[in-house]
């Protein structure tokens, strides 16, 4: 069962600086990504009816918003207060870009699987009990984690790894805005 923790799918709050176009665009993008992740997770959890086309739309949204598009949404002038994006993103830009790029690769693999999604969730789409969770941790990507070819992973496992990377990025680079 996939359990979504609040911080993994929360979009930035309106206090993040709605007057800045870069922040507003980033907020909209994060909300789209959160909705896509939630839709796919709910399909795997059985809380939402699985529909191949909806799965494809959600996976395509993640793929379009991750990787280079995600990196581009964090220009230096949009970091820090009143935004929820920590200014430390610039000080650790390579690490931030690795996380965003990894999410992009995973999302591309998920979108490729969704392109030929079957009419019902199949066993090969499921994680399985023996798959390792080597995507990340709350402290960031583990340096010696084995990197499997994402195109060979089940769709549910890809979603879990995307969520792990999102959590890693948020824990390092997102601040609560009051």
C-alpha cells in the first residue's frame, strides 16, 4: 500500500510570494505535479478507479514538469523569503540539479510505461515484495545506492522512487513559510 505523507505532495503555500511570476509559475507547476502523483498513487491504492488514459495524463504531467523544467523553475532571484524555496539551492545547485534530473529520468520511464498502459493494473506494474528502495532518503540520495535501469522497473516502484526524491529535495531545499 502506498502511503502519501503530507509534505511529499504539498504545493507551496500562497504566502510563497505570489507577486513574483517565477514563484507563481513554480507554485502552479508543483500543484500539477502533486495532483499527478496523488492520482497515480490513488490508482495503485485502489482509492481511485484505474483508468489508462488518466494514468497516462498524470505520468506525462510528471515527465513534463520534472528534470530540466523543474530546474528552470528555481532561478536565483526567486529563492528565499517570501518563497518556500531555500536560498541554499544556489549553494548546493549541483545536488539540487541531480535530484531534479533523477526525478526527470524516473518520470520519463513512468510516462513511457503509461504510453502502453493496459486496461487494468497488472502484476508487472506492481512493486513486488523484493524490490529494493534505493532512490533516496531524507538526507538526500545515498551515494552508493545501486542505480537500476528505470525503464525496467514496475510503474509503482517508479512512483515510490519519485516520491522519495521529492521528499529528499523538500527536506533539504524547502522551508516552511508562515
